[in-house]
């Protein structure tokens, strides 16, 4: 079985915040994959239990760098 190449960095409530984090990480050289459970795509955000949560994955080899960048991102908010 293939080993997973990505590791979960964090889970964020809301797609807009996740998109901002994705842009920040990618601007600093870290590839990002976002995963979100959905009840359908609408213009209105859905935050029912975990449905509004977005999981942010980064390559395993970049996890330390991504964690440091995440700290900077959270300070700047």
C-alpha cells in the first residue's frame, strides 16, 4: 500500500478562512490540499456540526515549515 504523502496541518471552521490560509502557505512555498464535507455548493456558508470545517493538508516533508507559518498566520489575524 502506498504511504500517504500529505499530512493534516489543521482544521478550520469556514471556507473563506481556509482559502486565506491556503494562499498564505502557497505564497511561502508550501503546497496545500483542502478537504471539506459538503451538503452542496451554495453562496451561503453552511456551518452545521462539522460540515463547515475544512481540513488543510500539506506534504509531509513540509509539515514543520507549515506549522511555523500557521503560527504566523494566526498571529496576524
